[in-house]
C-alpha cells in the first residue's frame, strides 16, 4: 500500500472511524488518574481522608458521618466526627500506609484502597462504627456496618442514624 493509498483510506469512512477510536482511547488514557500506589507516612484529615505530604487519598467505599452528629464519650457530648478522625489517626500513626488507587470514570477525587501495615483502613473504620458504607459505590463494607450497628459501637453507641434530619 503506497502513501497515496493510505491517505485515501484515512479519508474514507472506515479510516475516519479508526482514527476516531484511536483518539477516544488516547483521551481516556490521558485524562484518567494515575496508577501510582501512594505509600508512606499519612495523617488523618477526616474520618475518610488521608494526607501524604501534599497528596490526599480518600478511602474508597466509605463515607464520614454527618459533621453535626453528637456522640457521648465519657459522659460528655462531642462531635462524632472528631472521635472518628482520632480513631483513623491512631491507626495510621507510626505505620506505613499504602493506598492502591481505585480507577473509575465517576471519580474526580483520588479514591484508594488503603491499608496501614496490612490493616484495611476502610474496613476497620466501618467495623468500629466510625464511618458508613458508601452504597453509591460499593456494598463491600455493608456487613461490617450492620455488625457495628448491632453491637452499638462508634457512632452507633448513641445514634440510630449517621445523617440526622
């Protein structure tokens, strides 16, 4: 096939479709978040967010309780969200935290499956009753949430819902 034949083919309907498909694939690859694993020392910034230096990762599959929700700790009402942050901070302190990115076209924020020395942080926070399952993304942690609710631990010790009206 000579140079003129290739140009003629590219100008045809089939050639244009092939070029369009290649362009779309290139655009998707270009705009998708990276595949880099984030690893190192992390700091808890919310019940579901970790900071690694200048980078942030949000725990995939879970959501923080309503910031106005109150929990009773040692006989004193305190914002549940502060207790939840404290629990996540305790779990990452002095440990190597690793986050595997979760790639999806629906996410613009950096979501990841994170562990601290092998401990699945989203699962731990759900089992301890400090976060809820983000059912719009997955039901992976729902059993853990139900167990925490039934056990009356974390936010469930003093609340029946994570999002009061």
